[in-house]
């Protein structure tokens, strides 16, 4: 089973999101070998969720607030998103960390909020270009993992991880498949210190139809988190078809 998760970020408006989803729904994909999810803008979330009911597609949130309710202007809680049909939520995406200033402790609270609301968190981890250059990749990722998993009760709860080197997101400078395999294999070994569960780990960062198979065929990589390419109909469908051939 391979995961194909599509993070639409802030690329598509309400109409564009629904048009793209309706076009994707006209395709028959292999539900026996793929787990697929769309992470649309909040504006289009409810419409996408309605359109994908009783289909192979799941819907996730791009972000959650960790407080259930209250005076938090502009925030949407995990409980609210769960009631609207969210199955997954991205947590700790690098753009939330480095653009909006979210800290590791914020990410931990969001993971706990997802568990409490019955949403599967997709924990995003990865090193910056500076970390990579200073040989601090493992230091950075271990710090991110420790902040979330230390003392976290995962028994009976699902969680996924997306390894996305910050320097590869949207730059076209993707990590080599061998490099991604090494890091993800290392992440899985690190997780053994916290849980006996087998946690799927995806790769994200400039994934496209030309390189996706080289990631999917790696033993440790359980799927891909696709960004901008997933907003382009032909490119995204071709990417999915490439995975289906494997």
C-alpha cells in the first residue's frame, strides 16, 4: 500500500479547487494499492469533502488549532475539522514552522489535538538548507521527533510522518532517492525508541511524475506528499499512473 497525499497549499481558489477535484473524480484509480488524500484550502474543504464521499479519496486539513473552542480569531480546531469530515491533518509543515513561526511544542499540541478529535496527524519533519550544510540534519529531525513522541501515547492511534527537507520544497532540487531512503530508514529506527508501532513515512519535496517512481520503489518510503504538482491535473494524474504501474 502506497500513500499519495496532495497538499494544495494556497494555490487554488474555491472554484479552481472544485473543478480540479471533479476532474480527478472522473478517473478510476487503484484503491487496492493506494491510499489517497487531498489537503485543500479551508475555503473549499467542505465542498471537496462532500464530493469525495464514498470515493477512494480522503480529505485532510492543512493545519489545525490545538484548542477545541474559544476566542482565537482565524483559527479552526481539530474538533471542528473532524466534524466537517477531515480524516487527516498536516502538522508541523515547514511552511508553518519557518514562515509562521510555529515551535516544536506547538506541533506536539497539535498532534495531541488531532488524536483527541479522531484525526490522523501527518507529522512533517525535515532539515533546512543551513542544517544540511552544517551536517545537522539528524540533529534537527531528532529534535522534531523527540518534541512530539517523547511521552506520547500512540497505542491504538494512527499517525504518519512526512520527511520533507526544507531545501527541496518547491525548489526543484529534490533529495536523491538514495538520500531520502537513508533518512527515512533512519527515522524509522529512531521511532523504535518511542513506539512499537510501524509508522508509515512519506517523502515530500519537489516530487513529480518523472521522479516519483524512484522514491516509491525504495524499501523504506511508504508514499509521497506532493505539493504544487498536485494542483496541475495532467501532471498529477500522470504521477498517480506511474505509481499504479509498480
